[in-house]
C-alpha cells in the first residue's frame, strides 16, 4: 500500500522537529518553510503568507493531508501574554502584534484555500491552548476545574486571537459553504517541552501556579506524534452536527491536567501514554509545596 503524502508547513520549527521521527517512517513528506533546519535537509523554500498562491500551488497538488505548523513572527514584537493567569499589566501588549498575527491568519487561510482547491482530504492545524487563555485565571484560582474544546474561545492577546481565528476559519471550510468540504482538526497544543522547576524559580522562590499549570499542560513527543498521526488517519472526524471538524487539546494524560481530551479519546481513540506527574516526579516532590492556586 502506498504511503500517504503529507505536506508540512513550518518544517523548520519545534513542533515539526518532534513529529518527524514518526512521520518519516510513515509518510511521503513534503516539507515547506522559508528557513533551513538542522533536523531536515529536504525543506522547500516556500512562503505561504504570499497572497499569490499560484507561486506554490504545485506543492499542494496530489497531497493527502496537510499539517500546518507555521506562524508569523517579527523580531522584537511579542504577541502573547506569557503568564495569562498572573496580574495583568494594562497596555503591555504592543498593538503592532495585530499585524504580525494577521499574517499568521492569512497563512492559515491560504493553506485551507489550497486544500479545498487541490482536493486535499484532511488538514491538521497547530492551534494553541492560548485560543482560550482568557479562562486561565479562573482555572488557577479555583473558579473552574476544567475547560474543553466546546468552551467558546476567548483571548486577550493577539497570539490567542489568531489561534481562535484559525479555528473559526477551519470550521467555515469544513462546512463546505466556500466550495468543497475541507476536513480539518485544530490542535490546541499545551506545553510541548520538559517541565523543569528551574524555569519557574526566581531567587529561592518558585512560581507554584505557573509550575503546576505547565505540568497540567505537558505533552510528550510520543503523545504528540500519536495525536497528530491519528488526527491525519482517523476515518471519521465528524462532530455532532455532521461537520468534519474537531478541536483537540494537545496534552498528555496528566494527573494535574485541566484541559479536557475527552473528545480526542472518543473521536480518534487518542490514548496518551505519558503523565508529567511520573515523568518529572523527583522535581515535583522537591518543589511543589502548595496547591498551585492564586487564591
């Protein structure tokens, strides 16, 4: 049986780096980016933010699935709230971030458009937990215990706004109102990195809330690989309204988890194998001294 042909945008990035070990054996890959990378020497130089999609349409032709990982960045411009759940600083987000993240939205649109026009069956878009990060204050002060993909996405920063907009665009294309139906999954990735206590420590004090938060949002490489592979290969991703569209939280089976993965378990049989509580047990025993709540 021939391998699925999978196109990845943002091929030089960290999410792609974590996916490639599983993807290279499983798929016939096309890797697109404007930057080179140490983890891939077969990247094609393509800028999917260019509105003239004819310049790169050929790379989307004959593809079975797309994994869209690329996002816009601008040196010196921060577009997200690094600690959404801590006291806010009014006016701390530069308005220039809007133009950076609008470019990210344009790239998502161009990819979905080409998927529709070139008959690509499935698109998996790397969204972010920040699509709904407005709720994190409530999650970490005890007003909420969990939120899921069904929670209306709200964010107070441009990065989160862009990710929420990806999801709205994805749903629109999945309905078929714009032409051919484009099946798509939006993955709200949590914390795809080792969770080290030192990263949350200032002097002798550790930020217990942020440490607990990232332990709850952790996703291991093998769990991420499984989630993306199953998002690509699942036969049926229709929601309760019959629309082939899903939003999944990208987290492992964490004891301290607060984002629901119930729909990913049900729809694509996502069965995460790892738990930050086990993976980082030694540091947790040493550094967790409170319930990690703000009140």
